[in-house]
């Protein structure tokens, strides 16, 4: 056993996109993947949706692996290995719902074993092999997940009623979201989304938005960013040329506001003295007379 210093650069992203049918899961996943690679040849889609990914071939020449039934955990693992051996950088699994709730998936395996509570043991063990492969892969992975559909009658801005489709619970194993770096939930057929889980801090509690390739670029930049340390902030403080620039540094680094309070105050007084030296006494402190 050896200790090593943590480095975000070694982390591979695990991203999820969930939504009801027609909300844009596949299209959003492809744009994310391209933003993370800027090279369609380094993107592969494991397609369980009847070759639906190929409908977006106008976006670029990405790779497609058509995965047919049975959708057992082992078949998903095999598909991921094929992508890894082809030096793919980003794997899109579209979708993982089939591994749980389709022909040859975990729910059917459980039924075939007898459907009893004790029959979940071997099923969960097989499912865990898929989860482990997903987490341990040396590729970035984006998963799409279907959500159960519900409908509501809403009143539009024109005063007319209309039927609106909503996605509710994800159709996959309970707790899958917790394995992800970020989980995007598409909320309507206009492709608007929100983050239901976010370890990056880039999207949580932010307004709804549409996923583009820029979203993938932001995620990759976060993944490769060097962690900010106190000395980095001190260097910025010392190089500030104005009070407004110093204020911006202060707002940008909230986690260092308390520990570096003295440095911020001293630099602020130094800058103010340069602007109006008459307001300072001979000992260097503000003259309030």
C-alpha cells in the first residue's frame, strides 16, 4: 500500500443524462462527448436504442457499437472493453435502462431465477460487475437513462391548456445516480436540463440550460484543472493593480476569505494609499482626522 497525493487530472468523468422519451438524451450526450474530445473519432456510442444514435451522424463521424438483446450486465461489460481496446476517449452508453429493465436485463434475470427475495443475491452480483467496469474504465463515460413518463395539464402564456410530458423516476437500479460525477436531468422536450447531482459545483442550483459542446469543454477543463492552493491566491493578491481587481479575487476565492483576511486587508490599504496618499498618516495607517 502506498500513499499518493490526489490529482484531479487522473480522474475520469462519469456523467449521466436522464429524461423521458423525446427529451434529447442521445443528442445531448453526443454534444457533451464532442466537447470533451474535440474529435468525433474518439467518441463511441454503445447503442441499445435500435441504432438511434446513427440518426445523428450529421454531427460527425463518431463510432457506434449496436448492442442487441440479451442486455445482460456481462454484455455491457464486453461492449465497454471493445471501446477501450479501440482507444476511445469518451464512451456514450445509450442507454443503461436496458441492462436493468429489458430482455435479458437484471429484472428478467431475477424473474427467471424464481422472483424471490433471495434470488436478488446473484442478480445484484452480476449487476455490480457492470457498475464496477463503468467506474474503473480508463475512458470518460456518459450514460443515458430513461425516465418513467407522466403527464400534466398546464396553462400556457396564451391562456390555453396543453398536455405536458414529464420525466419522473429513472428506470435503472436504485442509487445509480450516486456513482456519477454529474447527473443531468432533462426536464422537457425543449432539451432544458438541470443537475440533480453535481460533484464539480459547476451546475448545481443554477438556472436550467441546454447542453452543448461547451458544457463538455467546461467539464474537461474542471477535470484537468490544477487545485487552487493558498499560495496561488496570495500571488494573485500581491499582483492586483486596483481595489476592484482585488475585490474580484476576494469574491472568486470564497474558501480563502477567512484564512487570507490579513493579506487582503493589507493589500487593500496599500492600493488605497497609492490612489490617495494624503488619506494616510506617516505610520502608514488611514488618517481619519
